[in-house]
C-alpha cells in the first residue's frame, strides 16, 4: 500500500449545522509562573456532582457539536453501491496488489462493525457495499485513506532518565497550571486512550500507568497487524511522547511530570514505525477504545475527511467519551486536518512559550482550544526523553484536562464536560473565539474548581 511518511495538506473542512455562534466571554491569559524548585505531590480523591456547569451555550460550548453526536442514517443498497463505485474510481490508496481497500461501517447495537475488503473493480466494490447494506445498518462506505502523526519536528535531543531535573525544561507546566489543579484531582480514576504509534509501557516514567492495549495497523509490507497488545510497545516513539505528556509519573525523581499523573493510559496502535497509517485502522482503534473503558480519546494524527473515522468519533461521543484531536500542522490558512475538524471532536491548536500560535499550527473555525505544543519535553523509547513540536504535543495537554474533568465530574455528559473545558479557557488573540486559538488557552484550575 502507498503510505505517507509525513503529514500533507488535505481538503478544507465541511461546516455542519446552522447554530448561531455567540462570542466567548474572554478571560485574560495569565503570565507563565516561574518554574518551582520542587514539585509537591498531592493525590486527592475525586469528587462527584450532578450539578451542570454554569453558563449558557456559546461558541465555546457543546452548541458547536452538531447533530447530537449522531452517527447518521443507514445507507440503502442503492446508495451504498453508488458511494462504493465513486470511492473506487477516485481512490488514491492501493494495497500491494494494486487493489483498493474498501471500508464499511455497520451498526451493531451501540457498537460498530468496521471491516475492510480489498476490491479490484468498481463492480466488486458495489457488490461488497450492497451486501453490507442488506441489514439496513450500513452507516458508511469508503476507500481507506492515509493518515499520519502530526509531529512538526524531529528529536532535538535525548536524555537518559536519571532524575527529575527535566521538570525545569517543561515550560508548558508553568504556562498552564496543571500542578495547581492536582489539589483537586490528578486524574485518578480516568482513562485516556492514546490512538497513535503505541506506547513503551516499560518506560521508567510510565511504569504502572499503561493498561493492556490493542493494535490495528499495517506493517511496512502492508500486512495488517491486529490483536491484543500487552505489554504495549512503540516502534516509532510518537505515541510514547504523547502518553508522557498526559501521564508521566510525577515526583519520582525521574525525568518529566505528566499533566494528569493519576490517569491510566490505554494504548491503541494504529500507526506504523514511520508514524503513518490508514483511516480504517484509525476508525477501528477509536471504536475499540470507546468500548474498552476509555473516558477520553486523544488523537495526535490527521488526514483528509474519512466517513469511517467520522462515524467512529460520533459513536464514541454518543456513548460518553470525550474525543480530542490535533488541529494540524499546515500553518496559517492551511487545509483542515481530520479528525481534528470533526464537529464532535475538540480540535487543539498549538502555542509557543510566548503564548502565541506556533507557526505550524493550522488555523480554522474548527479550532476549539489552544495548548502548549512547541519544544515539549516528554518520554521517548527506549526509556529516554526528547523534545518534540507539533499539534501532536498540544493535543495530549487538552486531553489531560479532559481527564481531570472526568475524574471530578464522572456523571457529566460529554457536552457538559466540553462546555466546562471551553468556557473556562483563557482568551488569546482576537477577543472571543477565533481561528488561531479557538476559545483560548487551557485553564485546568478553573475547569475543575
């Protein structure tokens, strides 16, 4: 199969729904606090409440999530055949034999059955789709598409894990006061699925943080790899870096501190050793995470619009899972990146240590919130650390705040959690919601208070 080794530009986002947008109530962004000489360890039992968060729906609330996370109406056999034929004729992705991988998504109760079959002709594609549509449960059919990790730069340096001195290099924890939020919760009880390249579960700064995971990916020869993943592994490094941003053990005299160190990580490997993969694998990974205990799904990857991924995202949200995804690395005015541009996903932009948009961070109306993403220190295989940049790095910070909210408010709906995260963000850039920063910079202290 043809694979992408790096992100590329994709078609612009489709704007769904017709809800009026109201300006966000701006809050001034705080100046970064000085790095502490020591980091206090506080683990507090999470509180439970059924009280809805204050405020009415605004542009920074769940009003932006369209169609109530609907997964859409089933396709008729005629519609399925027509879509499959069109997908085959326009497909750019082919497997090693020159065939087109055709992905169908069918509803099975509250779950999804996502299948991919290689077809060699438009007629065969139509037949596969028509067969899938017989039960009146076919939600989408498409040719599988390439996706890639949204990392903007490679390693700047790697350091052996010996102590916690790297905390001084974590400017992100000074700009966004996660450590102060730990007096309320450090995320204990919440599970974040990292849908990525895998996670090195034996990393000393991730010891005890990683749950048994799963893998849906294709190797360098295009051979599908599927099955349980325990212990977890990462043959690229990207997923381990993302996982450390969320949940690296704090105050263990080792390396870095995660933004939500009480969280457990559920690794789902959908990208290969080159950091690239396919839309059908990503959709499978989302669905597996949503049905295996994830409270939050974090995706630091992107590609063109995929109906399979869109359906999986909507289904996850409809079943109570928060979904975060990278806004993309195409820069100002660049094409939208999916699933970040999905209305029911929370699209995350990147900022620098100066609290301005990272030059690579894609702008657009789908951007919901901003987080640190330039020169971020985190865990890396094998048992080392590195600094990476990208909306890939910003996304797990937002996911970590989502996990803190879940830990404090386990009975809240996704729309309530989303409202709270967006309406407590500190306004940056143009007053109110804008295309660079969305609703502004994360504020976990305000969110969980």
